[in-house]
C-alpha cells in the first residue's frame, strides 16, 4: 500500500476507498473471511452462461480516460445508475468477457483502451434500452452501500449490512427450485419476467439479465414491509424451512418475522396425515424416519410425528457390542492415506472412553494427556471389581491399545497442545466431529428406531462417582 501510494501520489485512505473490501465490508461483515465473497461477481469465467463481471459501455464512451467502476463488481448492480441500461457482460462482436481481469489473452496481446474489447478491438456495445425502475433500484442500493443511507421504502432496515443481508436472503429464496411458486404471487410485471435458472446456486453466478429479475423481485418483497413479503409468502406456502440455509445471516427483524409468521408448526399436521405418508413410504420401500416425514409434510416439527415415530433414547449392552464389532472391522479395512484410519481410531477411542466413563464426548475431547491417562487408570481400577461385566474389561483393553498408538491425531505431539486429541490440521477437536461420524454409523449397524446419537450409549456402564 505504501509503494502504491508513493507511485500514484495518492493518500492511502483514498486508495483504500477505491478497493473492493471498502464497500464489501460495509455490506457483509464476513466478506473477507468467506471463501466465496457474498455479492461479489467472480472474475474467473467457466462458461458463457455463467455470471461475469460487467460494465456500462455508455460510461466508458463518455470517459476521457476510460476506467472500470468499483460498482460493476457487485451482483446487485445490474443496471447503470446513471444511464439506466443493463450492464454488459460480453463483447457484442466476439462474445469475449468485457472485464479485463478475466481475459487470459491480455498476456499475449497489446492492450487497448478499456472502452474497446480487449480481444477483437471492437467498441463495446450492449442493450441501451432504459429501465427507469431498475435504474432507481441500482442508484438506491449503491447509495446505501457507499454512504449507509437506507431506502425510504424500507424503514425496517437500520444500516447497509442489514439491507444487503436481507436482500441476499430473499434473492436466494427466489432462486430455490422449491420456492419457484412464489413468482406467481408477485405483481404481474414481475411474475411475467420470472427467470429460468439452471445450475446456479448463488445470485452472484447468474448472468446480468437474469440477476436483474431476481434483484427486482427481492427488492419488491422487502419494500412496504411486511405486507408484500407476508402476502406473497403466505399465498405460496413458503415456510421457515425455505430460509434455513441462510438463517445465520438474516437480520433480527427478518428472522423474527419468519419464525413468528411462517413457522411450519402452525400447519398443525394431524395423525391421519402422518399415517398416510408412513404407508406410502412402506409401500415404496422407503425408510420411515422423523426427518423423512418432516420433509414430506413440509414441517419443521409436529407432535403427531413424535407420537407415531418414537425413538429409543437408550441402547443396550448387546447393541453397544454389535456397534463396537462393526467399527473394529471398519478400522481393519480403512486405508491409512489422508489419515482416514487415524481419524476413525481417534473417534472410536473417544467414544469408548465416553461410554465406559459415562461422560459426554465433548468432555473427553477437551481432556489433556494427563487427564486421559488418569481416566484410563480409573477405568482399570473399576474393571477389577467383581460386579463389573466381563465386556467392560474387553472394551477397555481395546481402548488402551488405541490410546497407546503414536498417531498425532490420537496423541498430540505439540509441546504447546493443551488437549490430547487434535484435528487433521492440528486444530482443537470439536465434539460435534465425533457426533457426526457416529450419527451416520449407528443407523447403518443398529435398529433404525434407536436414537442416532452417541448419548444413547451413556448409562450402559454407569459410573459410581456420579
């Protein structure tokens, strides 16, 4: 930054104001932490149908020295706020991308001014028809992104980050295949121009013209809050489940409204409805689980499902032995490459110590070297008692064998490590990692009516210390 400031003879704060992150961090607090930057159109292009960075040919033609604007890198800018035309993604002559950074051909050809195509040299052109509504939306969004001034039609919004988080959440809703019916309940001018989206999971990856339709629809849903949003969502039977993947980024006023007004629990599923779906699953050979029933009935929770499909929350000693035998067979055939066997052994050791000591896996994961050795010694002392089942001694012997392995994931070699167990990259191991593995293993080896959790095995060998 210092070198650039000296070379360009511009203050550092002026240069920073021209950087992508200056605006990006205002509209998204996680912009620099995420692998995929929200709202930022990628420069790399994989195909002609992918979203590409854009420009306004009219702006470039008017510039004494043509330059690319910072605003053109953001997905919500689909139209020029000055001219009202849709932004151009490719040269109208040869079809090459207009954004110089995405053209590998620059390395082998003499560059031309930015108002011309860097590939064929032709003057950049595009659709010059004016859309006053999208021009106003683009102007309002860019003003909010740069000055934090929220549109007057959205009094529920407190700042730029709330606006763009809500707009992105709503835009993603309009992209979802399961929520496409909401387009039928938007104003006629919006419903008639519903985009046909194939293969794009994020609004940033859409071509500019399709992206414009999404932004227009999302902007309308958030305006006149909450009337437009609620009427369209209720008519289209949109529920809280449609927003679950983006729940973490939603502003409080949006998530609270969705929880209160669009909760699927308000549908009051009856037992007869659940029985009908169960019979359908059984006739087609499908597994009857609570999750599959909730998906089929489009609900997040229902008392009828809990009543008719009950899970056992406690496993038996026989089931514990069966699961242990299955895991030990897996260990023998699991390859050592990419630490596959080491991670399985580590998680199995944590599971065994959790069951034998009647302690949750999170507590075991946090133990140090000394605490693990002390725990194993206490378990050895318990195993010599006459009342202890013989299976306890067999399982403990296997756990001791695993504990004596020198694998870094099982026995951390770092002098500064506070914990005995670590992840593949030396980070602290989380209990959810072990839980996720066993949540997949349990239904494969045991009765599906058993709770898919390591906690189902707690209490098999109750600790006398509790």
